[in-house]
C-alpha cells in the first residue's frame, strides 16, 4: 500500500495557488480513479482507493503547509508504512520553471517549510517526492505573496499539464517504477 500526500493549505482562499499544487495533483488522481476525498482523518482529507491495481491512501493534510508532518506522520504510523518505498509526497518548487517536474527518491527540504516539517516528523529524508515547478518570485515581490498567489493565465496552462504529468508519474511510482518515472518526467520546461 502507498500513501500519496499532496501538500497545500486548506480553505477556498488557497485553492489553485502555487503552494497548493500538491492538492491539485491529489485531486487529479482522485478524479481519474473515482476516489472521494471526503474522509477527515490524520489531520487531513483522505480516502483509500486503487490506482492501477495498487491500494493507495490519497492525503491532503489540513494542518497548513508548515505543519504537514503532523498529518503525514499519523497516516504513516497508522498504516505502518515503509516511508522509503511506500510514501510519495507531491509539492511545489519555486526553483523550477512552471510546468517542470523533478522526481527524487530522497533529498533535503531545499528550503521548503512543509518538507522540513515532514522530514523532522519522519526522522528521514528517504522518501519518494515529486516537485512541481511553480516558478520563482519576481524581483521585489514578497516570497509569501508569490507562493500564495495564483498563476498567470499563460503559466496556468503549463501547470495544468504538469499536474496531469505528476499524476501519471504517481501511477508509475505506485507500481514500483520510480526510476521509469524519473526518466520520463525529469525534464525541464523551456519558456518560449
């Protein structure tokens, strides 16, 4: 069984912002596989389902981004999940161009507060992750306003494609094909 957690902030105020790209990927998977994200458990919204014949728990922590580790830790402990092989975390990355994906089997938080909290709660950096590029902040703009802001119309189209690509990468990863997912999806999106 896999736990697939997408990071974001709860409430309508933050829907489809850069910081909520992880929630968007989870919702994309839920829609594709008819999984209802309506169970309140593990300090999050979640639901069990099947993706390509593999049992998964889709999870959207409702703890706000910087406390995501609370929710993920509860789910990992409840299901006795092997975090190295059975946990996938999807989140935004300002160091990648909008639409780019970066899949890794382990790594640091890279300055992402949600990931810092998860690593602190799990006590390890070894878990699967999909970083979805949301683009860096424009010069002079506040970082918090940037990540909590919405995409431009131009970037939104590229990001929607990336959400679907990230969902496709999850499908490979839950079948034990993380290397194939990395080979297929770790490429940069070049702005024209």
